[in-house]
C-alpha cells in the first residue's frame, strides 16, 4: 500500500523553526484534516510534502521511496497541491484552466485522449462543466474555488493536498467542497486538507493531525484526537462536543475561563 | 478552422505582402518590371532593400516573441523585453564603441553591443542567483537598465567630439537604414537560437498562470524556466539592438494586438506575437522610408510615437477595469 510519510522533518525559515521534528503518516483512501492555530506550520507541512520546501532534517517518503529521489515530474504526477487563495494571472476560460492540471502528464505531441478524459471527469466531479467556456473573471468565488480544485483533480494525483480550500466560500459551497474531497478519497486517493473550522473537520475527516508551534500534538482517528482537552491545549479555548437529534456531531468553542 | 490558425495564416499573408512592398517602396520607387539582374536598379533591391527587409522581419519577430514570453513569465501585461536591462546593456556597448571611434570597422559596433548584452545578462544572472524568483529578476533588471542608461548618458555628455555625440544620439534612435547582408548574417543565428529557446517555454508559461507555488507543485523547474527566458530574450534583444539599435514598444504592443484573437493563454500568444512583430516592423519600416521628409525618419522614433499613445490606451483600459 502506498503511504505518504513525513519522517522527522524540521525546517527553519528566516531563522524561525517552522517545523520541528514532524513525523506523520497518511493513508490512501482517507481524508486527513490538518488542524492547529495560525502559525502552527500546517501550510509549511503541506509545502514540504508537495516538494516546495526541502526540509533541513528528516525526509518525506512516498510509497516507500524518499521524495528527493523522485524527479519533479514524477512527484507532480503523484501529488496535487491546491495552494491557499490560488491566483489566476491571466483571464483564461475554465476549460483551459482545468487542462493546465495535465501539465505533469504532458507529452511532446500535445493533448492525448487520456488528457481529455481526465479533464472531463475532473470537471464533472466538481460540477463545473456547465461553465467550461466562461472566462475565470466571470465566475463567483464559489465557482472559482471549484474550478481550481478541478485543475488539481485533472492531474489525477494519488495524493490531494488542499490548503484551506473552504476560505471565502458560503456554507453551501463549503459543504459541496467537503463532499467533493470525500469523493476523491472514496476513489482511492489520499486527501490531506488544512482546515480552520473544527466542524468542517468533523464532517469530512477520517483522521486528524493536530499541530501547534511546528510540532505534532496528536494524530489519529477523529474521535480520539479531537477532544475538549486537546482543543484546549492547542487552541487555548474551551469546547463542548455535542450531537444533533439526527446524530451529527458538532463543536462549540468558548473563551477559556481562567 | 480555429481562430489561432486563421490569425497565423492571415499574418503570414500580411508578412508576404509587406515584404514585397518593402522591396518596392522608398525614396526611389522600383516597379516590378525592374526586378531583373540586368536592370540598373537591381543593386538597390539586392544590396540595400532585401537585407533591410529580411532584417526588419527577423528583428520584429524576435522582439514580438520576446515581449510575449516576458509578459507570460512576469505575468504582467505591461512587461517589455527592454525591462530586464539587456537592451540598455547592448546599447551601452554600442555607445562605447562609437565613443572611442571604433565604428570604422563595421563588425566592431555589433560586437561591442553583443558584449554589452552578454555582460548585462551575466550580471543579471549573478544578482538573481539560483532562487528563480520573479521579483528579484524584475528589480535586478530595472536596476541594470537604469545603470546602463546613466552610463550611456555619461558617454554622450563626455563624448570627445561633437561628431561622436551626434553619431551616438542618432544610433540610439534605432534604424534599419543601410544595413547589409553582413548584419543579417550576424543576427540570424543569434535571433534563431533565441527564438527556439523561447518557443520551448510555452507550456511552462501556461502553468505559471496559476502562480509560482502551484506551478512548482505541477513540476515546473523555476530555475530552468528563468534560464530559458533570460538567455532567449538576451539573444533576441541583444542581436536586435546590435544590428538595428533600440526599437522599443514592439514587444509591449504586439501581444496585446493578438490576444483578442487567440485568448490569454501565454503559449497561444507566442507564435502570433512573433508573426505580428515581423509584420508591424516591416510596415513601419516601409512607412518611414515612404515619408516625404528630408532625411529618413528613424524607425525607433516612429515606433516610440506609436508606442506612447498605445501605452496610454492600455492604461486607460486598465483604469476602466479597476473602476
């Protein structure tokens, strides 16, 4: 089974330790939510896994091979990164933008049948096919976020790394996107997603990775990790975990009483 | 037939027509029936107009392509190949050769200009280092062009003779007057190599549409891309300045002219920009020759007169977009 692993990775950026001996393993077919306060090192961990940063110590293993032994293209075919608040610098149409996701698979001879199929299924999965011909500037925030996700899915990555994909989305689009991430995991890929809202983590995650100050506080199944105690130590807030009448769990946070 | 293909075909037809017009037009109008080796006017075509026309098409294509590649790389529609200092460096090289009166040997000026371009390019590469950062690249380019510009101004103000001053000033304006086959032979291999390097950047520039992080996560090597762009643009711009002086604005204008037809995807803009650059410079060069002025209007000035208002038009359109 192909596993993505961080083995004791440390990284210093501008003299500050951003990641401190982080070890974590991620499983395919599961959604892992990476949680923690601002500045905990969540985005940097994703960058290290995706190969944008090289850790000062430790290594990233993909399917039993050290990441450093993989070429840029090999790595890009296995790991798809959806960066935070992704920019689109030229006003291209939606179909063109999604097709950019095929870049790691490109051949000298232009678009192949496999490219067309992958682009079409990514657009179907994110429900963006109906505005394929629209320019990016003519989309709403929610539509835009779905198109950017479709771009990553078009690369058919074995690992989808998404950095706060729900920022700036209304509740309905947030739920749609979470559902989409679940579908990706159901199809067999591993999904690692940085989230801020604990309730989103409850809705989508199989596993949780809780981070604070560049270290891992806890990793494991959602119910085991996300407890009032761990939330209090990581975020410094009190929390109440409840269940709705129809069985959905939720978290309410309140300021800590000192 | 898709729009990109029809645009490219239309541009090719336009280039062919402008090419013929460029051989006919000038202070002496040479009709088609004089086009035979025995005709006394034949040397005008073979030795003056033909090399000049070929050079105009080559330089125009190289500048148009460089502009499209630079705009794609910097993800900025106002970027120009002159932005990163190579044209100012090449100009400084040429000005130094004029300052010392070396221009007597015809190959010395282009050699100095190419050296200037190469030195600027090397300094640029050293300044930017191995980071592949676009911001460093832009800032280093701006610094280099202003340093080279001020040294050119220094050379003008300290020129040993009024003749040298006037030679420098005239040369800086850019022109294709009196270019020979030697100039074509000098520029051709450099421009061709530069264009080939830039042609390889298309797909990678597309990926850069999503920003640097996303592009890197898709397997883009930022350092390799930067090398291709720097060397490609330096060859194109360096060889252009060495043979024709500074002809501004083509690289800025041309990509904007083709985008309405082929869309904004950077790779789609490259080929039509090269073709439209060739066409624009051929037509502009015909016009400056056909103008009823006492001495020929300098091509560089004509392009600046076109380019200034065009820049203003872009600015107004952007302002409307912001409002």
